[in-house]
C-alpha cells in the first residue's frame, strides 16, 4: 500500500507542520520518505527530515507554479 506522501514526491508543496504550540507552513519539494520521516527540500540544496507525526497537511504550492511561468 503506497504511503500518503508517495503521490507528492517531486512536487512543489506547502507542508503545514506543528512543533509544540507552533504551527508553521514550509514551502519546498518532497524528495523522499522513510518509515518515520519525510525528506523535504527547501531552496536549491537544503534537505531536511521532518517526522511524519509533525505534518498536519500537505497542499499543492500554487505560488510555485506562478513563479515558474
């Protein structure tokens, strides 16, 4: 069974992430995942791992398509 993130790999997205009382949107590209984390690229070369329980939502980044065109 594919994960909930498999269809988002390689796409520009906005992740809604929670850490304690803080809620923040992160704009970037999902580049992969492991059992417990999603590998997320911010900018050109900065990859970070975000634990899956911290991710509240994944949304298509409509702003990225406007900038690219």
